[in-house]
C-alpha cells in the first residue's frame, strides 16, 4: 500500500464542497515536508494542482485549496463542477525512503 | 515552457531490459535546480516514483526498484533515459517522465511539473 493514505473515493453534487485527506507519518508530512496535489483527468497525465501545501499554480481556479496540519494534509474543492471529476493524488518527501512518495489516489465523482 | 515527451518500445519481453527516453524541449537538462524524473502508474492504480537525476548526474532511486533501475542524461540530445532490468509482468505500466523542481531546488521541497503524456509499456512474451 501507499506511504500516504487517501480515501479511495469521494463524491458530491454540483456546487457542493468536498475535501480529500492525505494522511502520512513522522517521516514525511509529520516531519514538516511540503505536500503537493495533482489532478489526473481520465486518460491524461497528472497535472500539478497545489504546491507547497496551499499554493495554486497559475491557471488553477481558486475553488481548489490545500492545507496541512500535523501528519495530514487536505485538498478542498468548492463549487463542484462536472469537469472536476478526476483522480487526485497527494505527494510529499519521505526521509525513511529518501525519496518522493504518493498517496494511493482519490477518485472524485460529481453526482 | 519546458515540455517532455516519452519514447520507447511499447512491448518488452520478460527478463529483458525496459528502455525509455524522455526528450526535453523548451529548456536545457543541464539547467541548475532541475531534477529529471520517472514515475509509473500500473493499470488502474496509483502513481509510483521510480527515481530522478540531477543535472550533475546525481541519482536518487526508489528503494524498491533501486537494484534494477538506471537513470542517465544525454546532454548532447537534451534527453534523459530510464533502464529497468529483469522486467516481469508486474512492470507493465504507463511510464511518465516529469520535471521535479521548485524555486528552492531541494528534493525535500520539490514537486513534479510538468509531466510528459506517458507511454504504456507492456511486459509480455
């Protein structure tokens, strides 16, 4: 299983707000390493969505926000739209592995 | 804007070596602060970091793959490559190359952006 734990799936109706959690440990998120989030639309490569815990790259709507606390991080998506239906992955650094680690991914379904 | 494109055989026989190349355009692979990375995604599964190489040639590999992986640079072609030896069906996946960087240029803070479109490699006889 993945070093970072995410719920396999979340869902919400258009316009609603959903959150996706990413739980780590003292060797990654809990050690203070930044968390980054990626969006993978069906059949495409992942795209950077949030970097440095809470920063949005140019072009990413402000409906997407990130936060981190302790050994966990969260991605929040407000004002859900059908186009947000995708897989979402968190990523951080792990000192035990001396490398990058990903969460298992969360499939967002817009009802 | 840096762009990346993977290339290589889509079919590899078991026990052979998987070889992929990532061609970088819009930037130089010897630019400081950039790490050139490989990530894979098994069918219907999540993302797995394989490794990255710094412009200096320093490499970092996933411990679970380290004994079989080699990542190298070809500065004359502005490319970097992945070799994965002794492959099995478990190595069937979409392989992505990506830039791993940040304004800080430190692996503990970096993120993957941009990514190539990915290439499916199937291990089968």
